């Protein structure tokens, strides 16, 4: 006999199992991108302001993704999806611009050259994140789940 879906605000499973590893990687990137951007902005901002501001933006995106992936509930799920999509678009746009217009990016950002300086993890991370979120998406209200 099918069981109905529990209350939408009940604990979900995004932050368990492999999700913990995903959150940990996001946390490492949040810390490293914040430290890198902070150092660059404080010590050599005039050399490449666009690159350093993009590094700071990446740090904020990683921080939001980390927190939202760790929290349960529909709202946090939506925040996670937006953060990871922004990250993916950022990696693709900044990666492409840094390849085709390298003069505008005299110094690398986390997302330059599609994350080459970080073993392409910035390119793979949002893809894995979106797959994880898709597999752990909350059920629609009124959906029946088989036991």
C-alpha cells in the first residue's frame, strides 16, 4: 500500500551520505576562495580588479552553496539549486572569457580556464552538485511514494 509523502518541511537526505562529501568540498572551496580573494583584494587589487572581484563573487557563491546544501527543507533546496546553477554559469562564462580574452584576465580566478588551477574541480563540482540535487529533490505535495 503506497504511503503519502511526509510534510515538506521534514528532514530530507541531501546532507547525508555522499552529500556530506559534497558539502565538505564546497566548504573547502568557500574557505580557499575567500582567503584567496581577500588576500588579492587587500594586496594587489589595482593589478586585476575584475579577476579579484570575480574571485570574491565565487567565494560568496561557494559559501551560499555550502550552507544551503547543509540545511534541509524546500527553501534551502531551492537556494542550493540557484547557487549551484550560478556557479556553473560562472565557471563556463569566466572559463570561456579567460580562454578567448586572456588580456581581460591578467591574473587567474578560481573559475579561470574552467578551474584549471584547481584540477578542474570548479567545473566538475556544480555538475555533480546538480546531479545530487536532482536525485534528492523534494517530492511534490500530494505525490505518492512507494514503500
